[in-house]
C-alpha cells in the first residue's frame, strides 16, 4: 500500500495505514489502562484481520458485533473493513425479536459478542435469534456452539503478511464498509449501506472544519449508531487524533475522563448537555480542555 496523505486515502484501512506510518507513536486509542499508538493499533487490527481471513471471511461477507463502546468494537470494525468485509454493530439494549430481524437481514459470517454483559447471556440470546451458518465468538463465556474470541485469534498465525496485504489492496473505495440501521420507529429498521468513499470522504471533510486538531474525544455511545462510527471515531482518525472509549453512558465518568485525558472534542445532544450541566458534581474545570462541542439531535 503506497504512502499517501490522509486526503488521498480512499478506504478506511488506507487511512489507518497512513497514520501508522506518518505518526506511528501518536496515541490513537485508549480504554481504561490500555493505551495504543497508531502503530500499535495497526498491529492489533492486522491480527484480527488475519484471524477473520483464516475463519473464511471474504470480500462482501458481513461481520457483526454486540458490545458496548470499547476497543473490541474498534478492532473488529477496522479489521473487517480493511479486508473487504462489511461491518455492523448491535445494541445491548435490543430484545430478541430485534436481534432476530437484524441477524436474518444481514446473515453474518461471524458474530462477536460480549457475554455475559449486565447479567444477560448474549451468547445464548444471539444464537437463538441468529441464522445457522453464522460462526459465534465470545469475549467472556461461550455457550452452545459459540467459541472463545481467543480461539479465533489463534488462527491469525496461519495467514501471512503477504496474504493480508494482497487482500487489503483489493478493497475499493466504492465497496460497502458498514451497515447502519435506522431506529425502526416508522416500520422495520432499514439498513443504510455506507461505502468506504462515503465514510472516508465525510471524515476528511469534517476534520477540515474541526479546527484545532488533532482532537481527542470520548466515545460512550452505542456502537450501532452512526454517531459513534462516523461523527466520533472516523472524524477523529481523519485528523490523526485520539479516541477514548468507555463502556457506559455515565455523566460522572464523562467529566472524569474529559479532565484526565484533556479531551478537546465532545459530540453530544442538547438533552445530554443539560443533564451534564445539572449534575450534582458538575465542574466547569473538568470541561475546560474542550475546544469544540457539537450538538446533534433529531
């Protein structure tokens, strides 16, 4: 993959590759005590990519994940799209009929899940709702035919660097990278198919007007929402910035993390912002590092 500027990148994998070469030591992703530079993020993503290839994921195959915001989500997203797969996220708040509709619509080759999570056995719930040919891998305790995430990662060693690079180079700008579903408030949810060109082009355009970067931002939103995927993760990456992940929508944690990490960009809704300002422990000092706050609501 040739060296390119961020603006020349036409695929999501190409953008990650660019920053892993041009600013390898810059921080790219944080969750809890885990801190990854762009070069380290690329290594982790490539390992998952190889494991997916070894498990039979081909160009156009769907790969899903049910997880809270975190590195597990980020790795599977970047790994899937970098080898031509199509990624989609599932919300932990969904009920079994919703899972059944989405899984039968996407028919994923592989489905990842954190289980148990918040006292719910997602490994069993998703297998009951899914389709027979899906392979299930679990961060936590597998049930039924599901296997551990670690057992999948062990397969990465069977794919060479040359094989991985060859697959990555096959990915085109017009290929579908992700499916994001509507809320279904007026009928069945509709899957919006987002191409690499659409996601990357939007991120680069947004990074231009998001002055003061590279930015540092917190993602604690549901991973199935376009705000997590595009408005946070991809916009920040397009500027060579840092994504900080937290697995819960927690007002106190937002203030603590913003101050600790000196975050510069916040994406929120008017309701969330009002809740934050009204919080008993609200401190303007905790948010002083912010340079850009974007309010979004429908």
